[in-house]
C-alpha cells in the first residue's frame, strides 16, 4: 500500500534531487574542464617545437637571433623554400633537393622489399610448425638490441667488398636488414590473431596455402600491413648514422644527412635547417593523416586480439 507524501515532504524530496543533480553536473563540468585543460597544456608543449620550426623556416635571420624570442617574425620570407625547389642559392640547397628524391626511393623500396619478405616469413611463423620457429623469431628481433655503432665497421667492410658504398642499393640493403625483422615480428602476431578456420575453409574450396594467404588473410590483415609499412617507412626516412657513413655524394645522400650539411664550420644556418625539417616532416605526416583510420585500427586490433 503506497502512502502519499505530504506536499511539504514531496517538495523537500524534489529539492534534494535537484541539489544532487546540480552537484553531479558541477562535478562532470569540473572533470571535463580539467581534461580539456590538461589536453591543451600537453598539446601546447608537444606542438610548440613544431610551430617554432615552421616559424623559423620563414623568419629572417635577425628575428631568429633576436632577444627576447619573437614568435611572430617581423620579416617573413619564403626564399629558402624557393631556393630548395628552384635552386640557385647554394650547393646545399641543391643537395637537399636531390636528397628528397633519394630518401623517397630508398625508403619506399626498403619498405616494399621488407613487407614482401616479412609478410611471407610472418605467415610461415604464425601458421606452420617447424623446429626453432620461436627461437628464430626472437633471434631476429634481438638484432635491435645491438647499437648501430657496434656493427658499423663490419657493415662498412661488407659494403666495400660488394662495391655498394655511396649507392642507393647499398642503403636499401642495410635498411632492409633492420626493417624486415620489425615487419616479421609485428605481422606474425597479427596473423596469429586471424582465425585459422577462414583459411581452412578457403583451402577446402580449392585454394592453395598461398592462395588462401592472398585471397583471405591479406585482406583481413590490411590495417596491420599499413601500420607496419608506416613505421618501417619512418625508420628508413629518419635514419641518419648509416646514411652519413655510407654516402658521400648527392647520388645517395638522404634527407637527414642533407640537413646536417646546413651546419658549417664557422656558422649554422638555422633557417635552412628549419626549412629542411619542415619539408622532411611532410611525407610522414601526409601518410599518417591519409591512413590514420587504418593505422589506428590495425594497432588496436593487433593489441586486443
């Protein structure tokens, strides 16, 4: 039997519920305000160097050396960009223009070869059973534990014997040696997350193992392939030590080496370094923005499954 509340008690109950609702809304507002403030602070700290890099690429040298620091330059000029793409200002600008082409060819070829070899090896590791499968995978990944400087001398001697010094092919071979183990490790875990029953069904319908890989597994693994390709591309695009040691002319120099050459013996061209940094960051950013949905999906799916 329900007992009707008196008007006074009903009014008090309604006021209490409104008060609790108001406190809950204030807590939510404070919580989201804190989240947005923290995100803004972190984004400001992370993006400030990139903003300054962009400003430095178009600022006059007098603004770069001014004290206090000028975030808004008084003199804006795009002469550095025109000198790189048109030429005529300095030999270093011409070297950088050639390095853009070299880096694109070397990084793209390294990723393509590493993906081809790594995907086949990762599929064999994930689906086939053979002695030393796990140990071999760990040994290949353990190559990342060696610092690059520790193997620079043996690699240099090998490059000399093969006549691959100062060539694009030489850098492609070297980059494939550390991108392929990375691809093998990432893709083997991703292939294990794909149900084996899908391939078994394709093989029952008449597909060979390679046909099941091409027609069933690779389409499902496309997000992981894109994520792996992006990280492999960044490894090759940003690599500096091997490119510095193994190249000496414009026919094989890459972007990191070309940017380093903007530093002279008695002077440093901060503006050209910033311009080179901006141009070097455009291809990775473009790839990341275009394939962002696939990359995030590939990484999250590979981690969860």
